[in-house]
C-alpha cells in the first residue's frame, strides 16, 4: 500500500519527443481511419509542417445543425 502511495507522489518522467510524435501520429491516424471522406495531406519539407485540408463541413457537424428552413420560432408570451 505504501508503494502505491509513493508511486502516486513521484512525478512520472517527461515524454520524449519520439514518444510525443508517435502518440500524436497514432491519434491522427485513428481519427482519419474513421472518416468516410479522407482529408488532403500536405507536407512542407522546409518547415516540417504537416497540414490537412478538411472538407467544408464534417459529417458530425452536419448532424449538429438544424435542418434548413426549420429555424426555431421564438415563443409568444400570452398578454
């Protein structure tokens, strides 16, 4: 029990740059693997920048929007 308490109190070693890149890449690949429409991937060798060109509207965003023409009308208060 004391061993568990001491383990919680000690700081875990910082993540290395390699671990950070591997973790981030795994997360991106997991998200992109679930997408129906794959984004366009660009890489700029001079800066090392990676960018994704996403569709104008993502499928989950379309589900969150109200249907066109069905805007909520404000409720009228009884006089």
